[in-house]
């Protein structure tokens, strides 16, 4: 087991690993690239916004946990979209 503190490991490897391990039926390669681009483009600003003066976190989080939660929410949304496609395909 290797220990790495959150301050030395940023969120980018976490997101890259998550996208890589998503089921194939969820996203094609182009969509995976677009999802990575969206995270790369918007996450730092989103973290800055949430931690800024306009919002208050009820329970403070580290960036990695914040991003992991976002990945889980996104995966739920993607899974629901896949389920809808499958359901509509059966009609």
C-alpha cells in the first residue's frame, strides 16, 4: 500500500481513471474525450466557486473528495441515460 496525501495528488488522475473504467456501453471514445475536456476545463473554476465567498460548505471537503462525488453523480446521470436508451429501444 502506498500512501499519498491529498495535497500531493491532484484530482486529474482520479478523473482519468474513473473515465477509463466507465462501462463501454455508457460512452464511446469521443464522448470520453469530451467528458475529460469538460472536467479539465471546468473543475478548477467550480472548486474555486464552491470554496469562495458566495458559498459555504456545511462540511469542508478536500478537492479529491469533491471531485469523486462529482464523478459519482455524473455516473448516475450517465447510467440513467443508458437505461432510457435501452428502454426506448425496446419499444
